[in-house]
């Protein structure tokens, strides 16, 4: 698991996500109730602090950014 994906996975695990690595990678963590909208905002802010990647309000609503794989891919794209 790469650094970005591990960071997101650990963020969710610290908040009580009881999913396997595979489930965490593909599950929409907002729709599944893994974290609420406040924690989702905290996740995006922590990604900005850790990796310098900002997520706009419009991007935050994208279902792509509500899975670990999709969000990690987004962050990696912004870093390159």
C-alpha cells in the first residue's frame, strides 16, 4: 500500500472504521457511514496539511473522492 493510501486508510481506522483493506479501498466511506461529513472535511484538511493537496468544495462532493482508492489516486495526480 502506498503512502497516500496508507495515510487515508489509517485516518479512517483511527475513527473506528471496521473494514478490511479491500472494503476500505472500494467502499464509499460517506454513504456507508464510516465517517460523517465533519470527519470527511477533517480528512480533506489533513491531506492538505500532510501532502499540500487542496480539495475544492466542488471536488469534495465527487463520489470518486469518497473511496480510499479514488481519493488516493486524486492526491497522487495532484502531487505529480
